C-alpha cells in the first residue's frame, strides 16, 4: 500500500468517524448551545433596527435552530412554551418578508423566545440536580439567569417586567444557595420548591402574541 493511499484511507476513516460522532451528538445540549440563541436574537434585533432585514432574518433562523436543540433536551411542558415562542418568531419572519416589521411584535416575540428557553433550561437544570449533577445544574441555572436578564430588554408590558424581575431575583438567590450547599445531600425538597417558584414566575411572563395587522 502506498503512503499516499494509506494517508487517504486514514483520513477517510477519521472523517467517517467524525461524521458518525456528529450524528450521535448533534442534539446534545452543551453550554455553548444552551446560550447561543441569546446572541442570535441580539444580533437579529440590531440588524433589523438598522434595516438589514436579510441579516436579521438569518439570525432569527439560527436562533430557532438553537431553540430546537434546547427543546429536544427538555420535558413536554417546556416544549410547549418553546414551540409557541418559535411560532411567534415565524410571524416576525413573515413580517420581514412582507417589509412590514412592527417592533412591538418583534420585541414581544423575542421576549417570549428568551423566556421559553430560560424555562426549558430551568427544567433541564432541575433534572440534572435530581441526578446529583450539581455543577451542571448550576451552569444551566446561570444560563437561564442570563436569558431572563436579556429578555427584560424586550418586555412590552409592565406586567411582563414585574414577573420577570421576580424570576430574576429568585434565580439570583437560588444560585447563591446552591453555591453554599457543601454536599449534594444538602439539596433536598427545599430546592425543588425553589425551582417550582421560579418556574411559576417564568410561566406568568408568557402572553400570546397578537398580530397587530
């Protein structure tokens, strides 16, 4: 076997293995994937404000793709909210295609999108904690915190802002409590009640999007 043929064969095997690995891990929720929609929605908002609509549309598509990965790792309750938020984003995409973007619609859709993935990451975080994975739970909780803070930029009503600020305050306190828990055995029913309280506040932020035209 020639050296060239050997190298090509090794490269082909390596690429094949990488492809198989990718197929098996494409829906795995890494921390980078959990936080990615924040960046894409921020980029989309900036682009649309500057009337770079095609760029904004592409960034919304990337955000939706990221939301679907998060959704696949969440439970059925979270999936419902993510699905509804994706539909809101698709309505904004229709407005972009029709050259009729309404910023209130966009802000409302982005607010719901960020809260839907914050909610999903909360549910996944709770699951990790139940399985004794304290630091993974804390990382996902921190990402939920970032998503909630980001969503405040797009709050369109005082009610939304009020519920969001409650959730943000609860998560900040909860993160502090988890960091102070020395052993996984310290994490008991109290912490599940904390998750329930935060989840309730986030659920209260969701309002169906009303098309204004």
